[in-house]
C-alpha cells in the first residue's frame, strides 16, 4: 500500500518514520505547518502535498492525526479542499482523539464518497510511535479493520478491535480521563509531600510499592519532582480530552466531579500560559513554591 499522512506533528511524523522503516511507501504528507511537512517529506523522500486531495490521490490508505473535532471536520468536509475528493476505494485510518460523534459523521461522509474509515485511537506516546509499540483501539467496520490491520500491526504492539464507529473513541476518552485524574492526584500528593519536607525520591518509591502506584507515577513522577516538562502529551490536549469525556457524561446526566476538577486544573494551565507543557506540568499548580510560574524554572 501507498500511505499518506495528514497531520505530521510529534505523533504523526514518528508514525510515518516507523512505516518507512518497515518498508511501506509513504507517498505524501500534509500538515498546516508547511515547514514541518516539507522537512519530513525531505527526510522520507516523499511529496509534501500542497492540498488534501493530493494526499488522497497518491495513497491507498491515509492516516490522519489531527488536533480536535474542528480540524477533523475541516480535512473531511472543508470547502474546495478535502480528503474526500476522488476518494473512492480509499481507506482512512483516523488516529486523533476526538468526539465519538465526529467519527460517526466522518464514516457517513466517507461511505457516501465510496471510501472506508477506521478509527485507530492511540493510547501511547511519541517514543512508542517511533518504535512501533503503540496501543491502538479500533472502531469501525470489521472489513475496514481487516484492511488496515497489516499497517496497524507495524505501528503497534497491541491492536484491539472495540466495535463500530465511535466505540473506540469512547474508550479512548475514558482512558485519558482516568489518566488525567491520576496525573492531577499524583501532582497533589507530591506537592503536599514537598510542603511537608519529605524526601520526594523516597515518597515516590513508597507510592510505587503501595496503593498509590500508577502508570503515571512511572512516567511523570520524577519529571514532576525535577520540573522537567518536555512535551509528550500536552496540558492543552489533556484539557481537550477530559472535556470529551465530560460531554459524554453530561449527555447521560452523569456527574463526574473528579474529571471536572481535573479539567479545571488543565484549563488553568492553559490560562496561565502553560498549555504546551507536558501534562506533568500540572505539578506547577500544586507545589507550594511554584505558584509564580517563572519561565526561569519551567
């Protein structure tokens, strides 16, 4: 298969590199950041498409990794320039964390154009994208899943089919909601520990061996202690993803106070100019001596 990519930021670019390494032909890449797309195209030896329809024309399967619902609707339904121009028989593999309803909308539009879609929601980060060890949760038709499977298996160590369109997106929203709550809780625990004068390296070791253990402790605990917030998953994305889960809950008249409070914390990071820090940067709100968010320290 010839592969096209739409959205080649941190995740998309490393997925493209991985497929190139695994001898797939990456035919074209596209990004609103033209400089980034052009640089990656030079690295991969492929076209830096100037419009979305050019990606569709040159690829059998198109992987999209965009930021949010609005971006997803734009690439599939934008006036005059979208992926569904001459899309008959094409397969779209959509990896962004977006609202389940938007996946349903895109599937309907693609079918009308004679194309197929599959949501392949990612529960991993940049390093795993480069290594081909992502955890992918897929939703759509089983036929589309089988067509995409040879590609997905080169990108992931685990590929799980969840169900019809929108179902994987629901699971992904819950994964990120719980991860974000865990991250906020860890930041509060370490922040209180620091204020109490406890040795944080010792405290993290105790957390790891007790009921306070979590995956977030492994990935973010030391970074919170050391104020190392290089971005793997941004606070802005955390706020967006918690918001998706809260909208799902609101539609069911379900109150989720922890998820709501966590989103408020990430929204506060955005308001204070910290939205592009890694999600571990939430510790900047919880450590007593970090309330003044000086750029010299973050």
